[in-house]
C-alpha cells in the first residue's frame, strides 16, 4: 500500500489529465471561499464581542443633562495630572459649590410643589402648609400691615417707656412671655435635650445665650481689634436706633435705650467662659435643681419661667437641670438685678428690641433691610465675604419646610425619591458596605481582635435612607392658627414647632431623630444610634440617578457613603483609641497622611490646619479607596458599562471625575469650625494617593497627581 501522499500526487514527471486538474482547482477555490468566510465570521464575532463588552455611550435625557453639567463645570484645557481640581471644577464663570447647588435645586423642587395648583381638604396639614407659603409670598399684604402687628405684640408685653401706653411691667412676667410665647431668650437659653451621659434621658438644659455680634473678650482684643470692636458697636447702635424709628419713635428718644441695650449685651458677653476653659476646668456642665439655681441666680423666677416654656412637663423645685455655665448665670443674675432696681424701663427696652430683631424675618421690608445692612457691615468689618441675597421664594420655602417638615417631606419623597431610585441606592450602599468589610481585612495596623470587633460593628450598623417614618405620616397641625396677618401666622407656627419638638423628646427613644430634612444634602453617622443616615435630597442628580453610568454613582454617591461608614472608626485613629493595634504602624500612616496633604500648594488666601482636618482627610481618602474597590468588583460581575459622550473619558476615568465633582467648591478662608480641608485638597489629596488614578490618566512619575510615595492608612 502506498502512503497518504502517494494517493494525492501524480507519479513524478507525469502530467495530470484535464478532469483531475479542474477538480483540483475547484477544491482550491472552495477552500479559499471557506477560509474567507471563516475570517469574515471571526471578524464580525470579534467586533460584536468588543462592542458588547466595551462601554456604550449613555445618551438618555438624564445622561445628557449630566454631560451638560460636567461640560459647564470643568476646564478640559487643564491637564488632569497637573491640576485635577481645575480640570473638574474650574470653569470660566467661577467654581460652583456642588452641595450648595444641589440644595438649591431641591428647594426649587419644593417651590414647584408648593406653587402647583392643588385642592386640599379644608383644615388639612397640606392646606395649612400651602396657605402659609402663599402668605409668606404675599409681600403686598405684609407691606400694607407694616409695623402694626408688631406694635400690638409690644403692647401685650407691657409696652416700653417711650410707648404711648407705658406701664412699668413685671420683669419676670415679660421674660416668661418672651420665652413661652415667642421662643426668645434674652439672657440665657433653655431647651430640652438628651442628658450628656447615659441613659441620655431628656432633661432641661440651661446654656449660654447666642449673640448676633461677633464680640471678643477684653483680654483678647489688640489695638486694631479695639477699633473694629468700637465700629461694630456703633453699627449696632445705629441699627437699634433704626428699629425704634420704624416703630414710630424719634431718634432722640431711642438713643439712651439703644445705648443701654448695647451695654447689657457687652457685659453679658464678658461673663462667658470659652468652651476650652470650661473643659479644662472640668465644668462642661453641672447638675443642679431648680431650687438650687434659684438660690444662685435669684433674679429669675426659674420655676414659673421654665414651666411656662415647657407646659408638657410637670416641674417642681426639685427638678434637676443641666447647667452649662453656672458662673455665667450667677454674674448674669447680679447684672439684671441691678438693672431691675435702677433701670427697669431700659431693661424692658433691651428685651423688646431683641424680640424685634428675632421677628424681623416675618416683618416688612424695612425691618428686613435694616437687619441685612447690619449683617453686611459686620461682615465687612470682620473681613468675611458678603452675605448673598436670596430670592423671596427661597426664604418662604425654607420657613415652610421648618414649620411643616412632615408634610413637605412626604411631598418631596413622592416627587423625587421613587421606589426605583431607593432600590438602586440601597443596592449601591450594599456594594459599598461589602467592599468596606473586605477592606477591613487588609489593614496592616489593625490587630486580629480589632478586626473582629470592627466587622461586628459593621454587621450591627443601621442605615436609614430617604426620609424618617414619622415624616411620611400625615400631620394636621391642629394648634396652628393662620392669620389675620403673616406675623401672627409665623408666631403660631413657632409655638407649634416648639411644642412638637418637646413632645417628641419626651417620647421613648424608639426611633432615631433625624438631624437633617429629607430634602437636605448632608449624610451623617449617628454615634448614639450607630446609624448612617442618607437623606433623599442627597441621592439626586448630579450625585446619583438609577440611569447614570455606574462609574458616576460609585464615584459620587458611593464615595460619600463610604466616607460616612469610616466615621464608625474615628475613635481608633485618636491617641489611645486602639490599644491592641500596631500603634507604631498606625502613627506612621497618620503622619504620612498629614505630610501628604501639607505638600500640596493652596490658592492665595487659603489655609488649613492639617491636625484639625486629619480625621476628615482620612475619611475622604478611605472613602475613595473603598468606593473604587466596590466599583471594580462590580465591573467584574456586570457587563454593559456605559460612559458619557463627548467627554473622552473611560469608565474608570469617569469614576474619578465624578468623585471630584462632588468636592467642587470655591476655595476660600477656612472656617475655624469646619473639620474639612479646602476643596482643592479634598480632590488632590485622595486622588493622588490612589495609584489607579495615575494609571488610568497616564500621569508621569513625580507629577502632582502621581507622587513617588503614598500612604497606607485605609
């Protein structure tokens, strides 16, 4: 038998016959056609696979709206590796505050709800909320009423010496009415609040008063500050004189009363002890009974004033109070007692002028302009930026939301937080939480024992999203009486709100009491309840939408969620907060973090205290890392990722762009109470510490966003 090849080939030197040659050619043609079809099919299959697995352009209306926001807010001419903050936030018209913009958009949504035509049931909570808003917007009626409604209130308080119907009033009667009927506290603050120590039962707390003038204690004032202080006093004196003029008194009559009111305020301020001083002396608060306080500060009839202010409580002389500054109350009592004996009429004027200032938001434009001009002058003297002028509708929306929060909460959630949105947000939070738990297992400075405790705390964590249950229940506000003028409606709402707050505090602590409105934009972690709260107002465009590319939701809302989760472990980062941890490794990581932020240049006029912002910096950096880990895991298990057209960004690049978008804010002088770093650092600090950022944006080694070393804290 011949071989395989011998059957296929002609004998050497012998030409094939014609039929065999035609058959061979046909075979070669057929083979070529089959090979071509195979190659063509493979190409089509590869194109299909790449098109199916590669990111698609999201061109839905919500994505195009987000694209317009990103194009309007960024400066793509700036190289991302050189200055990513400017790349993401620095448009030609100035940097927009992302959180402030979202808050204003939420208020605009509430405005549309309140101004839409409705036919509510007569006397219902919805009808009262809509009527209050309409009354607030009716500036013609408010201007026509003028100071008349305010003068009526002053007469009910006993008037004052320069009033036509002056009767020397009883000091404690006036004080009792101011506290109980108008929620105004001229010499101290009294409020119901959980006790500072467990079991945190509600208790009446007596605290320092709040001052509108940013005064300084005598020992802190230098020569230049003395001049500024004197000018501030002159401005406030002119303001009080103006109030008297608006109430029909001439300037000469008001001069003495206004001057003495300034004197009283200044003296009271000098009695205050700074928080740090009281803390160092171990006197943050003291427990005293009403009877004991009556002996130490006798000018105030404490029992009658507090009983009128908290009518739902049955008080007695043995009732225990929490006092935050007992020395202040003793000195205040002595000063007021001297005024009652020598200048009772002037003391009455001081209290009335303070009430007028408090009620100014509900008065006509003359009173509001006087208050606004004073605020602007004080800001100028203290070198603070001018206070923005907001439209009337925004002020009315805010006040309606304050007094009718349950009603507006239900309407807002129905309008802006659909079940689909809530479900998508819960899914996002679950992904972040899972990544968080995985992240905890990789921390080199955390001992095995601490890791177990940390995992247990994450397991027991509660999460509330959208709005509290009580806010979605119907409220009738039976104690609110609207009319006959806006001032009376405003005061009735103030009383109702105060009563609801006290009543809620007196109830058992069955539910967490939210610290933000459902349309608010601030998430937070509650230490007593071990709960993360994310309001519906935060889970809105441009931070979150079910139709967005996943990169946007994980980079924006996801990083915020992770940031709040890290608040659970703030205590571990404090000195002595984690005895079983590798203290040396932890301190090295914290020092690295502080040095990392200190290395970045800041815009002119911007400064920050790295030690004060350290904990928030750690949460920013860890929040980004956890959100990125959650997003990367989601990409492995879910296909069909999308991105935004025209930006030229991959999904991973879009993730980082969305993170930065959240942090957009005009850099400026640091607020001494703000624990966060300037906005540029909140962008550059975490991103430059993320190796994936440098890889996806191809940042050269040694550039601003690709430093030679990185910190390993979270």
